[in-house]
C-alpha cells in the first residue's frame, strides 16, 4: 500500500514518519519524501492511528490525486534546490514535465489550484529560503550562491531576494533576526 504524506521536506521528516509507522507496528517497504510504501495492507484502525500521529507531528495524509501530484511537485523542487547544482539554463517547465511525464500547463494549473502561490512563485520562494540559509552559513560568496542556484547573475539573485524579502542579501545578513521559514510553510 502506498500512502502519500504532506509536509515531508527533508531527511529528518523521513526519520520522523518512519518512527510513526514503526511505533504503530506497520512494516515499511520503502520511504521517501512524501511517500511511504508498506509491505502489506493496513487496517482502517491502524491507518487512523497513523494519521493521528502524523497530524500531531505536523504531517498529513493526502488522499486525492491532485494533492498527491502537488506534493510530488513540491518534493521535486525542494530536492532540486537542496542539491545546489542548478544550471543557469535550468527550465522548471522542462524539469517537471520530464520528471512527471505531464504537460507543464496541467502541472501548473493543478499546483495553483491546490496552493496559495503559483508554481513559479513557489520555485522562487524555495530558492530564496535556500539563499537565506546559505547566507547565514557564510560558506559561500554571493557569486557562488548565485551559481549554485542557477541565477545568471548576482544582480538577478539580489533583485529577486529584495522583491521577496524587502532586503538585499547584505542587509539580510546584518539583521539580528533572520525570519527564515520552514520549507513546508513556504
């Protein structure tokens, strides 16, 4: 049985969800961001127990196919950005269409119907959160960050950053509070 789960955005999420299934005594065949495959079927009672524990931990079971597709899109985007190897010629539309074997217009429409932002806006917001993280780590220059996240120039990154946050990257680094958002709330 495959169960789709909302708000899984990192390895710690996989670990937390794995613990929930283990404590419920449900054997898991595989687990990845947004998806758990069990070794066998699950009783309705066990499923309700798992759903309750998922919700208590900030996750949610996804039942309908449109929301499942939206979560797959989000997972693909978050994974791509976290890899820090986005080419400056990267096209979100080609990437998602290829990965999900669907027309981009259909993906975009489904995403916008289920979220409060467009697909492109979500992608930009995720990149901005990654920029914030990298700025705070102070491991890379702004030029290196721009290159790792597929920006054609530092100016493009800075402009998008300012439009999203109200601050330049330099101003952001100087702030005492950095207002980072958890990825599942972007």
